[in-house]
């Protein structure tokens, strides 16, 4: 089956909520996917540090940090532009 990308954008979420969201995706029974996360707040260092740790721990996790806050629609559009899978 073709690989898929799961796309998520985060902004001001705290690490405990971010952790629950990421764990929910990573613990699915289907495992052949890329988890692409767009960080829309370059000042959210706690989230960025957590994502860096998760990306090192699980190679399915890839994240990009916007240079400035773009808002949810533009962040998701940026993520769509970065998708390399068929789905």
C-alpha cells in the first residue's frame, strides 16, 4: 500500500497536549505513514524541543517551523506543499 502523510499544524499548544496528540497518531495500527507537523509559532520553544526529541525517537515524525505566525490555513497549505507521498 502507498505511504500516506498525516498533517498537523501547531501553534501555542502545551507539550502535554501535543504529546497526547502525537501519541494518538503514532500508536495507530497502520504504521506506514509520515507524520508532518508544521509549527506556526517559532517562539514556542517547548513544543519545538519536544518535536525535535520525537523526530529523533520516531523517524516518521518530520517537522518544519514557520519563520513567523502564518495562521492555520496557510500553515496547512505549507504542509500540503511539503507532502511527498501519494496520499
